[in-house]
C-alpha cells in the first residue's frame, strides 16, 4: 500500500499512543490529509519537551473524550501553557468496572458490544465531534489510554471519510504496542495503579482486531453505514460533505 504518511506514530516521553490519521487510503481513490487530525492517549501529561513536540504539530483544537470525573482527578490538556480550543465531549457515562471486565465471552466480544454502547451513550458528543473536525482546524482527540473511546471516535471519522474497514482495523490494532509502553510506565510511576491494569484479561490491553472488525460489521448491519449512523444522531449531509472536503486529498 502506498502510504504517503509513512510511519504515522509520533513519539513523546510521557504520552504513548499518538498517531497522525493522515495518509490512509480512501475508497474514492484519495488519502486522508496528513497533519490535521491526531488520536492520542493522556495529553494532560504534556509538559516541557513533550509540550514543545505538541506545539510542533500546530494543534488548534483538543477534544477530551474522558468522563468529567477523570478530568477532575487527572487534569486536562495544559491550555494555560498552550492556549487552544478545548472541548470536553465524553462518550461514556461511566468507566468500566472490574465486574464489567470479565473473560466470560472473550475480550473481542466484550469490546465490540462496549463500542456499540458508546454509539448510544455518546451520540450527542460524537455528532459534535464530527462538526468540530469538519471545521478544518488541526484537531487532536484523546481519552486515557487512546484505545477504546479514541478508537471508536477514530472509526466514526475514518468511516465517514471512506477509509476501508481493513485500514480502520489496522489503525486500531496499532495501539497494542503503545499499550505495552503505557503499562510499563504505569508500573514505574504509579505502581498502585498497575494491579488494576494487569488484573484484566490481557486481551483487553491488546486491541484485538476482531473487536474493531465486529464493531464495524455491526454498524453496517444496524445503520447501513457509518454515514447512516451519524445522520441518525443529527449530523447533516452538508457537514459530512464539509468533513470530506477538509480531510480527503
């Protein structure tokens, strides 16, 4: 595959799962525009050299997908040091509990169903995210680990842009390596948190391709397409056209 973006990952010291969503092929024969849409994990940790690296991306907008409780506990993107437009748009009503994370039906099935639930719980936020990205500013969206909520948001946006399912699945699975780095950092920096992470079945941390494949197939089955889904949550055809004009070259 000819990918003009090359390696889309971006290295930071204390943020582990940042990728440019540019350079992906679309079914129209184009590519997603590089340098305008990024996915990430906990950018509230950006400081010092990491913040300088973020400035080099020329970010104009950050969308925080975490719950309000997470933001209160961990902070938000350091807009005091890097002023930009910051939006809190959670797509989960609550974080998953230990009781939710059981291996009974396998990680892929659990995650598929959890991602579909995000489409219902986070519909209003996802509609607003599409509108914001369609405005054409340089946007970064993130959650805590950059895997689940961020993965669903990436799938919605890339699906609307006409990126094939196989590419969306590959982008989702690319998070697996970043999760290993994140867990290693947690074990050193916040050892009290590592037990909660490692007590989960390992598949939950590995971004199994089957989870995203099942999610995308269910979207097509339930809504006809990703466009069918976002139209149902109130996104206009004009906004979808604007999104594609801004992000596909």
